[in-house]
């Protein structure tokens, strides 16, 4: 259950998104998993994951990879039990719906050089807000690669994470840096498996104490963080084809394949327009999967409500049957993920 400090509207969106994730993803693996690359660390990672769930009163920075647009923070947030603050692109936050997102959700804008030198000054106030969060033993999430690409494997890390950690060190904050790897079976809609794997906290203080300059620390810190994040992101190419990797990791039974066909048939009037709309909005960019998720998140409940109203309107004598049928649709969607 999320921490009681969650604002009521965040609590509502948390469970709403969690319910949609249960239909969108076939399975979400959250702790240890069998893989030659990290098999020896599985038990340690599992135990540490348990501690992260149970003890949240400490300043913490989660360093995530970024492969699936804003579906990454959604998937990670619904696994957590305490409030999170997310660093996100400032041009996106304030360029969408008149900047309403940062007013509703705990999103902190980060500006890039391409947005202009004047906007870069806003990063100072964002960093200050991070320090305020950490002074209250809060948690911040950063996407250390700084760039989203729909592909497997870790991209080169930017300096933003290292800079934040260095400045927290200068301020005497006891910051815990947790590497996180998020991987997906595919980036093409529902029925996928996903994995969220958290590594042990990064031992970065010795690097800070031995660093001759901030630039030296950035380099050594990024090398250590990249290694830790890579351990959380096993490349399917190292263990065979991607399809074989996910089929072994999370096999789909025969009855699940049949349920998936039935679900696809019954939900076609809802899924097909949602998919076309998502493709039109994203135009071949990396945002299709996440936009499709949001479109379904908004459209599916209203579609079921509309179906219920129309069904009862046409068959008032069989209102109970209509209610049962409409109620079965999410259950079939869940079984056929």
C-alpha cells in the first residue's frame, strides 16, 4: 500500500495506473530473476529490494534507464510504497496543456541546452528542490541516460546524476543512490512482459573523497553507476534471441494464448481506435507505447460505462446479464494479457 503521505489525487492515480498496468502487462517481474550475468547477486538483490520496500525514511536517488518514454516512470511508481519526485524534461512539462502536469504531479523540470541558455538557469531551482526533498528523507527519480530510445541495453550516461550526487555530498546529505533497470519484451502495446530490477546502493562516497575535482568525480561515478545499472539490465542477445529470452523468463500457457485471442476479438472496437489515435499522435516516435497506455487508461473505463448504459438501454429486462457481461470484459482482458 502506498505511504499515507501520498496526496489524495496521487493515491487515486496510483491505483488507477496500477489497475491499467495489470491489464497492459502480461507480467511485471520486480525482484530477482535467473540470468547467468547476475545469478550470483540474485539473493542479495532480493533482500535489498525487501529493505527498500520496508524502510523509506532516508534520502534516496533512483537512477533509471530510459527506454519507453513516460511508461518508465509509471511502471516504476506503481511498484513503490512511498512518494516519488521525478525529474523530467522541462519543455515537455510546460509545453503540454499549459504546464498543468507539474501542478498536479511531483514532477521537477530539467532543461537542456537546446531549449536555450536562459532556460538552463531553471535547473538551479530544480536542484534546490531536490535537496529540499532529500532533507525531508524523500526520494527522487532520475533517468541517467537523459535520452529515450526503444532499444535494449544501456546508453551512455549524462552528467546530471553525478552532478546531483556531488552537490549533495558538498551539502553533507547522506544520499543513497539506487541503480534500477527497466526492460520490456517489446514496445508495441499490450500483452508484454516487463522487468524492474533494483541493484544494491552504489558505494560512491569513496569516489567523492578521492576525487581531485568535480569533473574527476563525474567520470568515476558514471563508470560505477553504468556498471551497476548494466547488472540490472541483462541483454537478451547474450542468452539467445529476445523472443526465447522472454518466453523462458515468463512463459505463456496454451489457455493464456486462447484467452488472448478471445480478448483481442472482444476488445477490437476499443483497442483499434485507441491504437490508431496513438500512432497518429506519436508519428513513429518512441512515445507510442506510453501514449497508447494513457489512451487506454482514459478510454477503457468510459468505454465500459458506455457499453453498460447502451446495453441496459436496449435490453432493460436483462440488465443483470448486461452488467455481468460488461464486468467479464476486464477479467477476460486480464487473463488474455
